[in-house]
C-alpha cells in the first residue's frame, strides 16, 4: 500500500483525521511535526525563531519519512510543508496526497479553541492567516484531491479521504487528479494518448457500450477509440455521430439518441463514452443521466474547454431557445480521460476559443498560472497543426485541479464555492446564445465585462480590464466588448440560471487570484455595461 499524505492549511484537521484513518485501518500514523520536534523544541517555537531554517529541517524530516514509508503509513504534514521546495512533488511521487480544505474563518476558530488553556506559543503564522491561505491555496489544489472539512466531523472527513484513496487505487493512475465526492469520487487523467487500461478500469463490467461523438471529431479520433473498445471481446458497442455545434444540444437530438440507444439494446448495465468537446459532453452526459434513470458515462474531452471545464463536475444539459443549458442534470462521470494528442487536430478557432476558459482559470488561481498561460498565448494565436508548447500541459493540469477542488467542495452549487467558476459566464452565455460565438470566445468577452463591473462595484483597478483585453488579443480572441452589448444580449441576462428575482449572483474580480461572488440587480448590471448617453 502506498503512503497517504495529508496536507492543507493550519487547523484543517490533518493530525486528527490522519489518526482516525490510521486507527481504523491498522496503519502506522506519522505526524511530521512530531518528527521535527524530537530534538526537544516545539514546532511553534522553531517557526517563530527562524522560519527559513525550520523549512529546511522540515524538508529533511519529510525525506526521511518517505524513505521509510514502504508499509503505507498515514502522514500528516505541517501547513507549510507542501509549499516549500519540491516537497509536494516528492510526496506525489511517493504516494497519494490529499489536501484538507478549510475556510480561513473556520481555521482561525479551530486554532483558537485548540490553544485555549494551553501553555506555550500559539501558532505563529495565525496573525497573517488570510494572506497565507491565499498564497498557499494554489499549492494545496495541486494535491491529488481536495477534501473539504468545513462543517464536517473527523469521522466524516476520514471516510471521505478513504473513499478518495479507494478511487485512486482503482484508477491505477498515480498522477491522476481526483474529484472528491465520497463513493462517487472519480479520476481525471491527463496523458499524451488514450489509455485503454484507464477506460476499462473506469467502466468495469458493462453489458453494452455506446460512443457518442460528432462528425468533426469522428474523422480523427473515433477509430483509435473503437480500436480500444473492440479489444473488449465481451462488450458490443454502438456509435452515434451528431452534427457539430451548439444546435445539436436540443430536445430533438436528445430524443433521437435515446430512441437509438434503446433500439440498440442498451440497458441499465450499459455505459456511454462521450468523445468530443463541450457540446458532445453535455448532450451525452444528459442522455446518460436520464436514460433508464441513469447509466454510467465516461468523458473523453477533445478540446481545451472540455478538458478544463465542461467535462468535469457532472453538469449536463441541453439548450432552449431562451438560453443555454436551461434543461439538465448533475450526473458525474466515472472518468474524465484527457488525451493531449487530440488538441493537435483542433481547428485554429477552437484552439483560440479554449483560451477563454484558460484566462478565466488564471484570473481565479493567481499570478503564477496567469504567467504560464501568457507563455502559451502565441500558440493559440498561431497557425493550425502546430504542436502545443510543453507549458500547456501544466496549464491544463492546473485548471483541472482548480475545478476538481471546487466541485469536491460544492457539487451542486449549494455552498457558494462553485459559483466562482461562473466568472465571465453571466454575460458570456448571453453573448454565446445570441450570436453563435464559440463558448470560449464569449467567455473571454464576459471576462472583460466582469472587469468593468468589478471596477464599478468593487473598486477594482481599472487597468485590469486593459490587461485582460491584451491577454485575449494575444491568444487570438476578440477583445472589443461594446459591439456585443445589444438590447437582445442584455435582455438574455434576465433568464440567466443564477438569477434570483431581479438580482444576479455575479463574480467580481478584485485582482488576479482574488475573485468572489456578489449580488447585483439586473438593472444595475445593464447600467454599468451600457450607460445611457449624456444628453
């Protein structure tokens, strides 16, 4: 058994949860802080005295623990361990790394309660908790999985971590990111090519398989996928190819596919593989969610937008004339299998459109990811059939990790955490449904709108809008929002799914890496984006 590392912010419960997991499974438990403190000086004192020296000692202790972890212990690390040097990479190479998520206010409350009545120094870094949490959050998200602890008991968190560990072991993919959803936890794999073993492990024993794709994707990637599934001698397959484009996300397409699958003999023990971009994934996912009240689905995304956003999180939907995704269901896949080679055949426009979502994730995650996306922007704007730069893999991985962490905390948008993923989408969806722009193109324009609204209601620096416009144009995306602020488009905002009465939940950008939801009246949003001309 591989070791299990628990990382996360101070007072996330790493020691308590680690002990509970180890005790229940009869495994050895190691608290890294206890190893460091064997010299007789408490960790809090060492940190307060000389933090850089403490980090070096902590890294040395971690190396020793990894070298003696052949029996698969449960290891709780300090809050800063994963953020120092190559500690996180070494932990990921040695075993499963799970980050325990906690809201800062909850962490402060727990830390204060923990210290009450005790002698000695309190946590020396608690005073700067908010700044420290913001700095470390992108690091924690690069764990294999993030399990939320806010409002949960130790036993509940331990059970959730154990479920992630089982999913990780079943996947047999050490580098996969996992969406932590208890017994429905699933991996998101990133590889150069489609991996037969990953697909078969995710689907298990099924009675029949249906592949749903579109005609553009089928020309390049249907044959490689069917070659993989043809090797499963005990599984018959059915292929359905739809027309590419948003128009296929309709009730008519949905009904036709369901009827064909029933006629082909699929039953509740069957499964669907969605091979394509966001349209295929949404439509095939909705079919899977509703056919026979739910059958298994695997997402094989072939676009940047689908790999980093649409295929992850279980949102499935079809469109109505009134707007996008107004009829749908949450239905989690068993696997999201990203094969980077599929990006080589993307049409130039689709490649550029993918960067609308990547700029969104960069604004959410912080300056480090923003800088990395900048290095890839030239590839997006360049000629077709150009191999992606090596940095793109890191960008895709980071975007996937961000969404996986958010979905694990807020699967059905009930706690507010998942709302941030709608950055740029309020205006973006309205533009997309009214104009026929691709999703990523419209989201990019929605990011400009978010900057403008943020400056008006949150005091965000106004030059951020100029930076976002320049970034979009560097990746070949449109950067002029004003022509799209028509009466039709602004009217469509009124049927946004996130509307509550006359108000909208809108994601404001305070700065790169600092975004949060707020509420705004639809009329106020319209006034900011298209003020009445001065008489």
